[in-house]
C-alpha cells in the first residue's frame, strides 16, 4: 500500500476520515515507531490524523509533525481518572471532531474510553501493545470495563489476544489480531558499515552479538547476554548494545566485572540503528516480557538469526530452529549454548537469517499493518453507517 493510494479504500468516500490517536509518551519506543510508520503511509488524501499523548519529545515527535500531524501533549496522568487532563482531550475532540478514536498503551486506551463515552466519538478502538504479565487485577478489570464501550480491541500478537480474552474478558467478536509492522530497511552502504567496524574495533574473524532497546534491565535482561559471553569466554566474541536508559551504567560495570570491557560496546541511543545491524552476526532478545518484539523483526529484515526469550509475541515472531532459537527467560547458560552453535555454523546463521527475512517480508511489514488497520476502520464505519 503506497502512500497516497490505499488499495482498499472505497471509491464512495468523498472526504477525509478523521482519526485521533491516543498514546502515552512519544519518545523512542516501539509504540511510537509503529505510529510513525503508520503516519507515513496513512497521512494522505483519505485520512486526517492527530495524536494526543501525555508527553512528547525527540526525533519521532519532530518527524510526526513534519508529516503534518499535530502532536498534542496533555501531561502525565497521576491516576487513570485525572479530570483536568481529560478536559484537554475533550477540547481536542470538540475542535477536531474525529470519526475514530484509536488508543494504545493503558493511558491511551483510557483516553479512547473517555473520548467515546464523553466526547461522542462514533468509533472507539483500543489497542493492547504490551505483554502485561505484571499488570494488577484492578487494571485488568478497568481495561475490561473500557472494552465494553469499544467497537474493537486490537491485540498485536496471539499472546496478547489470549491475555485480552482470558484475563481482561474481551468478547471474541470485538477482538482483532493485527500484528505490528516494521518499515523495510534500505540497504546500508558497505563503507558506512566499515567505518563503524573501525570505530568499534571489530576485526576480521570477530563474531558480533547484538541487541537493541531501552536499557531497563529488569525487563530487557541485557545482563543475561553479558553472562552468556562470560560463560563462553571467547576473545573474538563481541557485543553491541544500541540503546539508552537508567541501567546503562550498571551494565557497563557488569561488563567490566566480567572482564568483558574490551568486548562489549555500549553505543547509546541511535534514532536510526539500521547501519549497526550490519555489524551483527547474531541478535538476542532476552526480555522477560514483550507484547510483540519489534527489534526481533528489524533484525530479521537484516538477515540475522534471532535468539529470543519464549515469552509474549516473541513466541510467534521467532520460529524455533528455523529463524532462530526460543529459550526460557533468565537462561544465560542456554543462550551461551545457542550462540556457540551459531558461531560454529556460519551456514546455519545464513540460512536462519534468510528464512527470517522472508518471514518478516510476508508477515511483519508496516504496509501490511496499515492495510489491516485501514480495513478495520472501514468495516467499523460501514457497520455504524457513517458516510464520509
């Protein structure tokens, strides 16, 4: 679906479908990246988009606004029913008059509920974007209450659909599985890759394990990769972590204490990490929870075998023994075994990477995600007999 010429839009639509997106913070996370990719495709002659969020900063906000999408930050919620913040939301709704309000993340879904119930928005869509293992029973009940008023509830992976069905109590007829999508990356100039290799002192014969993500180690468990490397004790094995966060310094200290200070490279945040994937031979996602696992798909687009925790959406993204390996979380010893197997079998690395790229192209592109979301919009508009 190319920008400006959606393939499934009814020719009977004469005006623009106004969609108000509600999410939490716009910074550098997966939810924001999906919304940015969505905006690049959907901001066209058939759609008018706005975004309400709690906070907004950084390059993603700038890119959204450069695409002509207004980003309105109403402030962080201290509790789910902070009336002052919802007044700002309702003011936006009154001025914009959206046909559809589309929430994501718990705060965004709260806003979508309020927009539907008190703002009179005809269609409300909730989207669960996380693997909420540790969400409280009360929060699950509240989300279930929101879903009663929603016209549809999207889950971004089969694991999330199971959560919505079994723990939240969303009825089957409202559930919609729409896996996340990633933009197909452009090939990186080999000269750029060589410059990065020289900068990070990656030499001929080195094998590089990579990871990308916010450095919240309690969830992302990048420390398990360092432990796996210490188990293997291979001087030619390097580690590159792309990302920033509160636990970055403690990870550096851990690398030093394990004697890996010359093998572990902490690059920090990169708005466009694509070139760094070109340095990697194996990609690891050792998270304790992942609603989907966008970085795993990004790695697959770069022909990388993926070693991932057998949790959440990762269980469906990574195919065991075909595109990589699935291991129990908190298993650095097993991760070390899988890394060693891939180091010793470059042909296996290549074949897994090729199958991974094919799987990503078939199932996890931004265009496929947008096409399914667009189809849902049109179905709901038709069901409500709303003419544009």
